[in-house]
C-alpha cells in the first residue's frame, strides 16, 4: 500500500503562487527569512517535462529518509496549513518521490537549474519583510538563493497527480485522525492510514473535485501492496528516470494512464471498470524489459486482479488474434469458476504481438 503523509506547510494567502508575507513563527525558516520554499508549490514555474513525463516539483520539510525511501513513488503527501484557528488542506501530491537526502544534492541542483529557481528571488524581494530581514541588500538575497535554492525542488511527482484546490479545504481533526488537532509544526509530519486518506479526499467539496482530484483518488484506491525493494530500480543518475520506472512497475503514471485510454478504462478481457481491481500488467516481464519497454503501452494489458495474477504466473496468455490460451496447470473446474477462456476485447497491435510471443513462452 501507499505511504500517506499528513504534512504541515506554512500558510500562504496568495494561492502558493509566490511568497505572500504571512506571519510565521519567529524561529522558523520563514520567520527568519520572510518567505518559505513551499510558497511556490502551486506555481506553474515548478512544472517541467522530462523524458516524455510532465512533472511537478514541490517543497516540504522535515521528512525522515528511511520510510520515504522504502515507498518511493508510492507516497501521497497531504499538505495542510494552520491559520486563523483553522487547519486546511491546501494541496495533495500522489506518486511522489523524495529528493531530500544528501545523496540527492546533485539531482536537486540539476532540477533547480532547469526550473531557474535562482530567479525566484525576485518574487521574494517584493515583500517588505524580506527586504528588512536582508537589510535592504538585494545581492544578499540573490546569493542566498544561489546557495539554498536547490531545496525548493526536494520532491517531485507526476503533474497529473498533483491536486491543488482553488479554495483551501477546512479539515476536522477528529474526523481525520481522532485527535483534537492535526500536526502544526513545519518540521513534523504524521503517517495516516488509507481510511484517513479517504476522509481527507471526501472532505473536498464536489465543486472542487477536478480531474486531478480523481487521478489522486485513483492512485490511492489502486495503490499496490508493499513490494520488495528488489522489485524497484536502483537509484538512477536522474530521479525522473527512476520515478518513471517505479510508476510503470506499480502500474501508475503514464503507463497506467496509457492503458486506461487504450482499453477505455476497463479490463482488457472482462470490461470491469472498478479502478481498485484493475492492474496495469506488463506483457514482457518488467525485470527483463528495457527502460523503454517498461513504459511502452504495447507492452501492457489492463487486467482485472484475478486475470493479472494468472497472466503474471504464466497460467494464461493470448495468441496473435487475442484468443486466450490456458496452461494445463489450471484445472478445468477452476476454468469454469473463472469463466475462462475469454478473448481480449481489442485485437492486439503488431507491436503487442511481438511482446505476446515472448509471454507465451511462460505458458506451460
């Protein structure tokens, strides 16, 4: 399953498009500098494209490396802000990858350079509070950004699974966690279960349930069980490459979206539409596929969970016409219970036939 994090961020009255100069604790980073790195989290300038992926960089603080490393690409961050005696949901990032470790410094710097984070000092300089804290010295602020701006993109996620409601959503702590208040300190966070995650998503008014909201909800509902770390690619030179491969392995992101589009949102065999029961299956095994093949929609089938399990274990396959082939290891009684064989709803493409020829070798 995914790791759900309830994460406090500083309040921003400018829609998190730029620093707003709102009050903050004196000893906090925003209190000392007049702005916080998370104040650009909803800015379009933090969206970028790489290797065919539209990605969103964002910033949150105080997350321990161990739990997030084990759940890379399967993290949902619920960003909450406390102000005026309210605690409100301001944004959600699903399928997120943490770049906060010291070993990710070069990657943060690379992404920050791509996003031209150094130029963002101009937004901060518009605030009188920032000018006071830097003694009216613009060059001092520019130098500060040059040295610390790499912290702005300390997380990335697919742009499609980043939801920012037009209006902050007031949360009732007792309904979410059973406690009287939600976490408030910027350097704190709370792991919550899927029920609490669902409660937060349900708190969003119908009028604000955009396509991004639905994609985040789908990511939560279809989150796979915890998989061994050996099933995931090792840290790559580029975090964006690693995120793409992780998402393809767990059936999220562009790979799953492409299969949902190709199969009309339903199982390739049964036409089942329940997202919780649909799996993005690789035809050529993920472990033996190249990075390009792992993201190739022709190397995938959208299958109901029981068919995915049979397909993954070589108990069923398909011929070039899309007719189902069944292993002798699956007894006739079980075939009747499962109503097999059943063909693919759409005939395989030429490229898919090549992948299916490889998969049929697993059929015994």
